[in-house]
C-alpha cells in the first residue's frame, strides 16, 4: 500500500530500477574479472574459472599423468572444473543475491534481465 492512497511515483520507481540495473551490470562485470579456483586429487589438478563460469586455466601436476590411466586424469579434470564452477556460483550468489532481493527476490520487472 502507498501511504495516503496515492499512486506510486513512476519516475522514482524507474530511477530505482535503472540504478539496480546499473548495479547489476557492475556486479556482472566484476564477476567476469574475478577468478576462483577449484581442485581435485588433493591439488593434483587445479582449474581456474571466472566468477561468470568461464574456464581460464587448468594446471595438472605431472604426478597425475599416467599414460596407462587417462580415465582417472579425465575424472580429476572434470572434478576440478566442477569445484571451480561451484565456487563461481557461490561468488555469483554473494555478489548478485542482494541485488535480486532488492528486486523482490528476482520475481522480475518486465524488461530487466533477472
């Protein structure tokens, strides 16, 4: 309810929506620049992804390389990338969660990308 039964100030609502959209864009840019790491095999395989989930680096310790068992190495790579992506998702929630809550829990404002 609006105090006094008046109509909401549409200009003010639009300004708030635009500010939230700008804040979201800034947070998304920051996520794209921030790198997080995941690892598997006790650190034998390390994957680095951006906060947006883009794989940037993969480091494989030579001890993890067994030409007779490439399947285990593949599993370690997948596990490291998954761990890095889970860390990226946690970072996304930390950075973007408050912005979504400010928009009514992400219930959506038409025309905004969330």
